[in-house]
C-alpha cells in the first residue's frame, strides 16, 4: 500500500469518528450535570477499533474543530501517528493532533463543516 493510500484511509477513519462526534454534539450541549459540563466524545484517532471515550466541554470540542485538520485523541502516544500528524496540545483529559501533508488534505475534504449541504 502506498503512503498516499494509507494516509487517505487513516484520515477517512478519523473523519468518520469526527462525524460521530459532530452528530452527538447537540446532545452533549444540553446535558449539564456538572460545571463545567464534561461530555463524552470518542477518540478520533486512526485506529478503526478505537472507542476510547474522551471527556471535553462543548467549548473545548469547538476549539478543536476550528481547523479541519485537527482531531481530538485520547491522551496517549498510542493514539498518535507521528508520520502523519503532530501533537499540538496536551491536556490531562485529551490531546489535539494536527494532520500534515496528504492526511491534512484528506481531512479537509471530509470535514463535515466544510462540505456543501448537497455533499453531506
């Protein structure tokens, strides 16, 4: 498998997890059991089998989503692919990674907030 095909596949996997988080955001936004309200999101790493919950406030999640090339992952090197992304922020509850190169291009293409309504 060429590097570009691998990067495409991995970025698509991460984008699917991100789409799941996008769908549950309205639910997370209305539940405020604690202050600040930490919601459960899923790790957006490239591992297809990953289902590690990650706790963020809705505001923290929105900060991740400011750029289509950024993803939230569980706070562990196991959820990072150094050849395709770099860690740009480390918090106790979550890390933010940013895609580089071809993986960044694919991430932007599959970003649900960037697509036109007819493409969704």
